[in-house]
């Protein structure tokens, strides 16, 4: 069965409006199962996002940058 995925997301570490934790939690709440964190020129939010993702079994976070 296909997963719901969002493969291009930004956090407050770039030009997004949510922290990494808020982004992961909102994605899970909305049924997203795969999320790529793609902040511009910055990977500083990845540790926080990975920690948040670890609290959601079956959720896959793809660390990236754009």
C-alpha cells in the first residue's frame, strides 16, 4: 500500500513557520508517513526532527537539505 509522503518541507531553521518538532507532529497528525526535511542550506533542525520522529512508530523522516 502506498504511503502518504511530503518530500519537501522547511522549518524555522530556514523559511518555514514550524519548529522541527511541530512539523513532524503535524505531519503525523495529518496522516503523513514519510517526510523529507529540506531546509535551505542548513541541517541544524535534523537532530530535533529525528528525535520527534522517533516518538512515532512507522514514521520515516528523510534528512535532506535544499
